[in-house]
């Protein structure tokens, strides 16, 4: 049995501007760094006395968030996993929401040239998580810092599509917690908010 905490990276300038980042490597901004310090302090308090492994996506916004968390926990990030990268949005990367809607229609039904297919995102996310869990000793918690769309796919897998609810989003530096027992997933804490 493993407790897994998925943390969305801190804010970037593209987040603040409502632009689609996808696999484009955009760094944290000052707000994102403050968010990372805040979630790091919370996790350090919540996990005091527990053994923890910290991993992240290899994109800089997730890597820096993970470094901040690991530092607060008195450890280091053990792996940077391409499998935890954000979905590639193909031709939509860099677009704002209005431009996206004009070009491709409603978000949930959009067919974007060059974008990674949703089942592929879920498959690689679950494979990366399974790899980390398999390498982690029993009784050691895992914190994985990743990206909003990827975390949504994991949540949908874990809850058979019950969460996230329509219209909910995962704020920057939010943490969603799961219990993994073999192939069984249970969501223990959910970070989705309206909007």
C-alpha cells in the first residue's frame, strides 16, 4: 500500500495569462515560487515523521516546485520523469482560451492537430506512477509533482470518471491524495475547485 500525493506545479506567466502551456517548458513566476513554498510547508507539516520520496515531471515548472517541496521535507528529488509531463497540445500551445475556442471549438470536444490523445496521456501517467511505486519501499509515501491535465486524467482513472466534476479545475500547487493498493485506487483528498 502506498500513499501518493499528486501536486500540480506552481504558477507560470502563461498560467497567469490564460495561455495553454502543454509540453512547452515555461518556468515558474514569483507567484508560483511562493505557491511552491506554501504547499511545501503544508506537506512538511502533514508528513512530519514519515518517509517520503519526491519525484517530478522533467519540465522546469514541475521540477522547481518539486525541489522546493523536497527541500522543506529535508530530502531531494529522486527522479525527473518524462511520463509525468503535461499533455502536448500540438497546434494549440501558446494560445489563450478565446483563440483556442475560435480555432477548435469547445474544449471538451476539440480536435487539435498534433495534440496528444487523452488515452495516451492517461496511459503514460499511470505507467510512470506504477514505476515509481514499484521502486518505493513499503510504507514510504510518494509525492509526484506534475501538471493539471495529466493529474485530471489520473483522478478520472482513480474515480471511474466521477471526478473532476464538470467546471472544476485544479489550482496551481494543489495536492490530491490517493491510496494505492495493487491495482486499486482510492482518492483520499481532492483539490478541485469551481471555475
